[in-house]
């Protein structure tokens, strides 16, 4: 399935990028921070990563990975455009909740 449902409504909470994906305070955060920094993203320039993730959702291959009382979770797999130009493959997870049609980013993993 190409792209997320309701792609024009997708959103990423600022804190998801600043305090989770680019966090140095937790083990998971540090590993994600190291990955993203190795591709040219930075904590200070967190909006650049946010924009790249929003664009990734429009071009990645998408599949449903879970459906439960919390909503439908999608995995978007594909290359992300990075400042260093290497554009690695990532898996970005998005959820559409029963009471909110907007896809919301929940997590990102390399490869």
C-alpha cells in the first residue's frame, strides 16, 4: 500500500522528535540520536528531521502492522532524505486512532 491514509492530516508532535527521537537521556533515545546524527540531523535542528519524516510518509511503502482498541498502526518503510545525502531506509510507525483520523507518528527505527 503506497502512503498513509489521510496523508494531508498527518502530524508529528514536536516533543516526539525533540524529546524522543533526538533524546540523549534514555538508552533508546541515545541509539536513535546516534543514528540520526550520523546522517546529519541535530538536536538543535530538530525541525529538519520532522520535515523529513513528514515527507517520508508520502513516499514510503505502508502496511498495517496492528489493529486494536487504540487504533490502526501502520509501518512506513523506505528511504528518508537526510542532510548527508546517504538517505538510509527507516521504518516509521504511525497510528490512526478511532476518534481522530489524523495519522500520528509514534516511533522510528533504522532499517
